[in-house]
C-alpha cells in the first residue's frame, strides 16, 4: 500500500484501533494544528468514554483497520478451541509478548492470548497480571465479535464463553 492512498473509512462505521480496540467513527473533521490543516477521523470508544482523533493520512500506517470479516471471526473462535501453547520462558517475557499481541489489533493474535491464558476451575489460579492480560484480550475479542456479529457484548461474551467451556469438555 502506498502512504498517499486515503483509507476508505466513513462516519458511523466501526473500526479497530490497535491500542484501543473497536470504536465507531463519529465524523471526519478538519482542524488546524501547529499551522497545518489536518483532516481527522473522530473515533468514539463508548465503553472507555474516550474520543480519539486520528489524522486520515496516518490511519493505515498506525494499523487502524476495518472490522474483521465473519470468516476471520470464525477462525478466531476456532483458535480458542485449540490447546493452550504456553512457552517455557520467564513470565515477564511472555507477558510482554501477550501485551504486544493484544495491542497489535490482530484478532487472531488476541484470540491466541485468550486461549493461552484461559483457566478452567480445576486449573491453578492466575496471578493478578495474568488475569489483567486475559481480561484485556477477552474484552477486545468480545467487542469485535459483537460488532461483526451485530449482537450486543453480552451475547458475544456468551458465544466466546461457550467456545472456551466447550474446549475444556
């Protein structure tokens, strides 16, 4: 992709911003910042009560993307069914890798983190940092599944939980 190509995002469309997850473009506005006229996407993240302004010419460069297609969501849910792949590295290094995967904005990577950190009742307790990473990944996954499927987050949460519980059986 060339850097001069403008992304085809429109107002009222859901997008995925790598560091924050799923948001909705409210509008496209022009502002003068430091003497430069910039065209900006105004993205609202309702659950976080946050509004983000992203220059339109930088959107794809920073990794902003449209929602995943339904078949990518299906693959991500299939990833959850797999066996957890936990590397034998130190926790700090694994935590760093999980954090990078979550902030990549890639649905498959996020699904891998959920799969690897999911614990059933009969498994050992998670540490606080493991639980934080797991919940962050689960929330990102659930929000995108909800937006793609057109259901609310509670419905998407049930879908994801059913897959994770089914895996343990």
